[in-house]
C-alpha cells in the first residue's frame, strides 16, 4: 500500500501501487473497514469481490497508483419517508474530496459508495464473456450486483464507482 488517506468516520480511502499484490491489499483493507463499521457480511463479501475485480482491471491497463474509496451514504433525517431524493449525490463527493456533511443517500435508504480510480483515462468496456473465457466478467459482476454504477473522467485518469444498498 502506498498510503492510507483516511479511515475515520463514514469514509475510508487508500492508494495502492500498480502491482499484483495490491489486489490482495485492497481486499484486506476494504474488509477491515467494513468489519470496523459493523456492516453486514453479505454486503462485505459483495464489496470485496467487486473491489477485487475493479482493482484487477486497473492493474491490467494502468501503470500508476490505484485509489480505493468507501463512503457510507445515509438518508437525510429531514427527508425520512419522502422517498427519492433529488440531485446527484456523486457530484458533491467528487468535486473536492470529502463532503463537509455526511453524504446523502439518493434513494433515501442507507448505501455504500465504492470508487476505484486509476490514471488510465479510457473508461472500461463492459463485454460479454463466453463460457470458456478466463476474463471479461468484472463489469458484468458490478452491473448485476450494484444498485447503481458508472464511470467518470478525472484530471489524470478515471474512476469506476458503484453503490450497494445497506440494510437498515
């Protein structure tokens, strides 16, 4: 691991070198953070699997550091029972690092936002893997498992993100 950026509160961030051992390091760091937060084992297993897939993809194409970020999204108390919140919560999170207030879940239900960033600017391509193919299933797993997912370009690369619903 190159460095731990933050592991306090509802956000945890790490930077990993672009080397094979980083996949294992990312899995362990994510699992430890989710355990520390007391999140459901099923959510943890899914999160660790998807982070592993996205970090592996980043290693295939990027030669620089890989960032992993977890953010617990909470419903805003004033919006309890009002259903879908308006606006794009990801804009706030991506403009300048951590939000100044707890991140708001867009659906009004608790969620986990996971971001994997790398310096390769091209967005990943979801493809259909055949039964005998050794790869090509990572984004399919993300698309099938996540409530929402997407990519965005950054100043020096891209971020692939996904959101998982949290119990409660």
